[in-house]
C-alpha cells in the first residue's frame, strides 16, 4: 500500500476467431509539435522501425493485461497505446495500482492516446498528469512524431470533451491535423486514436471521426489503428487507408454482435495480444502476436500510397 500511495501522490502532482477472408499478402491462423522518437528499442534487428499497438488494457481484476504488458516488455519498438489504458475510471489510483506495476517500467517507449474511460475522471486529468507533456497540451491530447521514415499522428477521439469536437470549422483538432499533415508530407503516414471509424464489434462504426478519416485520406495516409472494441479486426483499405482495431490489451474480450462488416478481412475475439508493425521506407508489415496462452495470429504486408 505504501508504494501505491507514493505513486498516487506522484501522479496527482504531475508525476495498466473468425476469419472471413484475407488479402493475398496476408495470413491468419489460430495456432502538438512533433516529439523525439522514443528511446528503448525503436528498431528491429535489421534497422526497420517497429511499432507495437494495443488498447483497452490495465485492469486490476484481470491477469490478462499483465501478460500483454510482459509481451510488450520483451519486444523492441515504440508502443502506441490506443486508449482505455487504466480501468475503470482512468483515475490516479487506477494508473498507480493497475497500470504502473506492469507498464510503468518502460514509459519512455510509450506514446498513448486517451479513451472514454480516461474521461471517467474529469477532463482526463489523471491521464494527462501521468503521461505528462509528451501527450500534447492538457485538455487537447493530440500530437505527432516521426518513427523511422514514417510520420505518426496520435489523436483524441473523445469528441464531446475537446474544443470544437472532431469535425467542422470549429474543431481545434481538425485544424491542427490539417496543419500537421501539410507540414509533414512523409511518404508513409500512420494515425491512431481510440474509437474506431469502422468496426463490426460491439460498439460498431463511429462516424464522429469521419472528418479526421477524410483529412487523412485526402493527405494520402496509409494506416489507422484504434481500440474501444475488445477484439482484433483488420479491414481492407477504405478511402485508401487500411485500419486495425486492436482492443486486446487485457480488460476483457467481447462477443461479436453480428456478421463481419463489408470491409472486414480478419477478426478474432478469443486472444489477448498486440499488433507489431514493421515500418520501412515505402511499405510495412504487420503481425498480431498473442500473449501467453493465446493462439490466434495474423500477418501480412502493404505498401504506402
């Protein structure tokens, strides 16, 4: 309890398958301002940039999140956390007791976005306090950085809680995104946030982020990563963008509410784990890696637009 109390004080004052089809290059089985590239193993053995992605993570009532965290600790790469990082309320206590014991040892590698559970605490105050300046301005929560040859954009999809929402002329986030895309015209671009624009999972499609998706599409972005639905789903490119839902971080797994969506290539809801992306100069590959005890995998590759 003494350790948890110290962590709590520190946080408060600034201081856890069905496969309906696959493309020819993919396989699945059941066996603010740009920040510096994070340290702590951003590259694989061959020098390619590595990104690990997962959302819906730390819950004190489960051991699955610990297995995913242990997997992330063993693998090289920058870590994109896709929101709902500490359950149930994203509070200082949740971050101190549920998130920090497993994930706190490699914070220098982590680049998160907030989810709806972060906003169970007023204005996601504990999230901003825990991760600090690297996650953007307090009250906003969007930022970008470069990883190898790629430009990565972290966005806040809790649209009702941010200035001007996620769409329209009054959206501070959309205006920032347009400027960021114009400034960083990389060959390859990846964006991530919490609520999926397209999903056949429990929560389904979220059209509040359509303006963000369209801005990314118009700029030639290549990949979008999201969480929120507690499952794994890979989509065929929509308006030029391939997307992945990776809500397999440990909180729980959801039953499918119905059939796969029109763009679903692969989906699974029986395995915790994370998505490993290898980012090269003009292309990328992906590999879903199961946590201990899991069997589902998914891999493939794509080229930048």
